[in-house]
């Protein structure tokens, strides 16, 4: 097993989670450098986590620190350009979500990965607990049966002050609201469990928050395997929860948590007459490890050691980003959107607000007070 030289770019809120989780990887990673445009924040971060080298630019970090992996913990609009910079230098990338602000931006990765030999992957830490691996293996198999109907809800609460960070709440910096920034974790996990989606019908609204994107979206999604799911992405919900429920022929699989799960957050219920097979199948799986960044980091090192594609690789991250684009496209055009439909030339290929259509629709239907009032 190699020890990987890791650097963190962007030393704000989520970077601390990365540093803490890197310390839980049993010596398989060494945090060798950090970068931020804010010198004070960078120095404080490096001091706290014992990082030997600091840089004000990514270019200097890549040249001098020579990391094997760069973790991008910067605001969303920087992810793709910084990922391209790393890939051009032959350095693997683990980017925080969302991977890009649009499918057009994301597709710039394809040739960069082919040319440089390094790989891109996106942080989707909920895929990586033992229970989600077990559920993925059992859903659609003989013991649990075919998935038929599902629910995927990200019901979170954010007060107006949440949008005080300058990059929050705009199409240009974040690419959207709770669909792109919050629910993306939960529906990424649903896609991981159910496989490719086929068609989506959605609504999006700005109900109450001082943001220029949506603060709520709701979607109806049909999957390639025939399953049908409803999906809500909300920042308006005082009792917060992140829930997935999948009803298969012989078992209901449920996950209820907030920002990360252990096996205790999963419930498996057998259909009458199928108790033995369902219980035996679930208990035959390893179920110790919870979800989280460290679990994804370790899976990444395993893949690099073995020369395999990275978990959370570009293809799987694109599928999740495409569903986000389709939710917006359906919500703002009022019609169903199929997978594969949003290609170059489509208004939602270049941006999640469809060339300004999203802003117009939200402005014309918004129920909320104007932003200045809401912030009072
Ligand atoms: N996976 C998760 O559960 C999770 C949770 C929270 C946030 N995130 C994601 O993490 C990313 C960062 O979020 P945050 O809350 O940490 O933001 P933040 O604003 O707290 O931190 C971003 C940092 O990037 C720095 N920065 C800005 N421009 C830079 C540049 N050009 N080069 C280097 N550094 C630069 C800023 O100075 C700041 O310190 C976002 O994409 C967010 O969606 C993911």
C-alpha cells in the first residue's frame, strides 16, 4: 500500500472535515500542503492541522508540493477550472460537490483525463458506508427482489443568514439551490442504489428564502429498471431529515439520517412470508462502517493501489449532475425530460437556469417577500 501525498485547496468550512478525516485513514495519506487566497485563514488552517507547506495559488502548490491527490474544497464555481489545472499537471482530483455548474463545464473533463493520465472524482460520501454497499448489492437481487417505488427527501432548514457567504445563492457561483447544493448527496445515493434514471418531471419554487435560486424542488423520477421515485429538495423544513425509502418486491429498505449515517440509521422490513430470506441476506453482509469522507478517501486509495477507476469517478458524477440539470429543465419548461436529452445546444446544457429561464420562472412565481425584507 502506498502513502499518498494529499493537498487541500480552499481552507474554509468543509476543508476542516477533510483534514480531520484524512487523519482517520490509518497513515495511508499524508497532508503535505494547503492553498487558499486568504492568507490568514490558510495560516490558521495549516497551524491547526500541522500542514508543512502553504500556497496562495494552486499553480505554485502543484509545482512545488507535487501532491498525488488534490482535494478541492473551494466554492462550486471554481471546481472545474481547478480540476483541469490539476489534471493537466498529472495530479488526481477529489472535488467537493457539485462537480461543476453545468454539463457543458463538466464535459471539459473528458479530454483532460484522457490526456494527463490522472483521474477526477467527486465527493459523494454517502455512497461509502457498508450499509449502502449491502443495500446496493441486495436491491434487485433474488432476496430483496425488484425495486418498485422509492422516496428520496432532503428536508433541511437554512435561515436567511446562511446566504451571507458571498458565493451562496446565485446561479453563477453555485449553479442552483437545494437541488444542486444539498439534495444532490441524497439523490446521488438513490442513483447509486437504483441505477440509471430515465425520465423526470419536476417543479421548483422560491417559497421563502432570500436567495435568487430555488429554495425547494420536487421531482418524479422513472428509473431504467422501472422503479418510480419521488424526490424533494428543501431548505425550508424545520424538522430536518435526509430520508431514502425503497420498496422492493420482498423488502423495504429505509435510511433516515441527517448529514451522515451509521448502520443503525438503516431499517430493513421484510414482506410477509419473506422474513427469513431478507434477514439472512442483510445479516450476511459486513455492516460495521458508517458513511463519511474517510470511507470515500480509503476507497480512493484502494482504487489507486489497484489501478482501478476511482470511486465517484467522472461517469458516475455526471449521471448525478445530469439528473440535477433535468430537474431544473423540467421545472422551468413544464415538461418531462429524458436522460441523454440535455446535450450541446440544449438551453440547460450550458447552465442550470437554462439561459436565464430559471430566474424568470422563479421571479414570476415567487411567493416570498423581496430579499431585502426577508433578511430583516
Ligand atoms: N460534502 C459535503 O458534505 C459538503 C458540506 C459542505 C460544503 N461542501 C462543499 O464544499 C465546497 C466549499 O464549501 P465551504 O462551506 O467549505 O466554503 P467556504 O467558503 O467556507 O470555504 C471556501 C474556501 O475557498 C477559498 N478560496 C476561494 N477562492 C479560492 C482560490 N481561487 N484558491 C484557493 N482557495 C480559494 C476561500 O477563501 C475559502 O477559505 C462547496 O462546493 C460546498 O458545496 C460539501
